[in-house]
C-alpha cells in the first residue's frame, strides 16, 4: 500500500487513493477530496507548462503534520495527501487530498483545512512556463 | 558551518542553492539573515519565511547551533 | 462519454468521472468531490447491507436541476452527480459528486451545496438491512 | 384518473405502490391527501412531502388535472 502522504513525480489515481483510504475502516460514510490541476491560463497569460521546486524533506514532514492535525481536529477516520513535483501540462494533476469521516461535514471541513494549510505551510514553489518566458508564481498574500 | 539552502524564486536571484557559512557561537537567525540580505539584496526582497532544520522559524532571535540547516524562502505557491 | 447526471445500479470510477469532468476545459484549477459510502454501523446498529427505493424520473430531474443551480450559483466550469440504486454492502460507493471551478473555494462550496440539496430535494430512500431486520432510514429533520 | 405513487417507507405501510383514483373536477392536492390519509393513516404519519407530475408541490390548494401523477412521500434519505 502506498504511503498516506507522498511527494512524487508520477501521476496518481483517485480510484487507488480512495480504495487505500477506505481500507482503514468500514465506518467511513463521507469522503471529501480536492484535486488541484494545472490551468492553461493564469492572471491573463496563457501557460504551456508548470514546473516545481520544493524543500523536499520539510515539505513532506509539513504535509504529514497537516494530515495529523486534520485527523485530530476533525475526528477523521483517515486522510491522504499527494503532491506531484514534476513538469506538468495544462489539465494535469498537481495535488490530491482526501478526508474520510463518519459524516460529510467533517470530511468537507478537513479537506478544505488541509489544502488551505498546505498552501500556507508547505515549501513548494510553482513556475509557470509561458510563451513569453518563465515566471515563478507569487501568490497573493 | 551553517548550511544555507535556497529554493525556487530565491535561488533564481541568489544564483546558488547552497551556501556554507562559517558558524560563530551566539549567532542568531536574524544576524545570518541580515548578512545574507546585504550580500543578496535582490533575493531577500522576496524572502518572507525562514526555517531551521526543516522547522518553520518565526523568532529571529533564535540562536543557531553549529551544523544547522537554514533556509530563507519566498512565499509558497504549491498546491 | 457518460452523462453528467446519472442514476445507475453499477459502481462508478472516480478516475473516469474526473477525466470526463476535466474534458470540458483546461481552465479548471480546482475540483472538489464528495463520495458517500455505505457504513457498517448506523445509530448503534450494525448494518449488513443497504438497499434503495427511488422515484426515478423525478430523482433524475431534480439531480439535473441541482447541477444546473450549482453551476450558475458558483460559476462552475462543470459538475457531475452519480447516485447508485442497488443493494450495497458496507464500504460500497453510493453517491459521487464532483464540482470543477477555476479556483478551489467555489469548487468546495458547490460540491457541498449539491450533496446538501440532493439530500433535501431528491426522492431516494435508503433501507438498512441489519441482523435484527430491515428498517427504512428516517433522517433527522 | 389520478395515478398515486408511493415509494420506500410509505409503500411499506400502504402495501401498494400505485393507486388509481377517480378524478373529480376541482379536486385539490389537499383533498386527495386527506382522502388517502383517512384510508392509510399509518402511512400518512410519515408523509411530509408531495409531488405532482414529478415536481415538488408545496401548495395543497393546487387543483389537480385529470391524468396527473401524484406522490406522497416520506422524508428523503438518499445520498
């Protein structure tokens, strides 16, 4: 079984991740997921590809911590976080987060918490490759 | 020695992803930042987060220990 | 390509649904999904299987309406709703909802809206088959 | 004729999933409900929603037309 929290180059399968998530319990009534994808257009420029840089060891330990925080805070049964570090094209998967709980409210709240925290706490940077040149993404504060 | 790591938009401005900085007893995270900011002012314009040994470091008065791994980072844009 | 809104007996694949959702645009940055599953335990009783009854034609038209309402309300790029009507066992999939938007907040809000509305507006009833006998589920008001 | 449909927990209590009820001009949804509730009091204890021709019907003063498909439903529990 693949780890619950991973940074990897290759794409992932939602079916596989959900099967692994569900394997932990038959008491899971609601699973909320978030899938972040590469867009072909950002802030008015067309984007051909996106590449990433990461502080790998810290990124992975922060992602593990976010998972544990969410599990405790929302009384989840299980959760998974996968982030790709690769050069991707428009439409490609970047990040996948899944939260499984007995009921749906906790699953939704936890899933949203995890992606929000990931954006705040995990040292990963995105570079947009556009026909006019490359540019590191500066998120709005 | 202190290992200083740079990533993504910062490494683009420093030109180096790793610097070895001589350790001085009593040296704080803030002192290290100020020295590096003087050397790489353009890079430090976008630095807004630091970590010591892979942990978020918010207190710049923190004293470093020899062999620490320090990083000064731009705002994250993963996810 | 399968319909965006369906009632079906057979299981579904999240990978397939997400691929169909993404096919509509390269501008989708965030996809939120909800997967409802059969639990092995409900209100203190162990549940072996769950069966369903539905007012099929009305259920499908209400699901289509919920999708359109969500698309407009949250400015979604696309959305999908699949509900199984079958006898399922603990851990099995029951309902899948996906909302794709440019950014994540709209995707999350819309996904939650659709499952909340589905529970309120769609004429489907669940019967829990337990070792002590069968019982139709009475949701809390 | 009016087709009256029952589903799930209600059909369990009426014993029938379809009733054919004679149409009378001017007949309202409320009148139909009251007649059926008198015949199936146990089933109507759990009825809390109605639909006419597959549309949620909240106004019991609505006049039915001949050939309507009416259903009286228990609280939904899908999803």
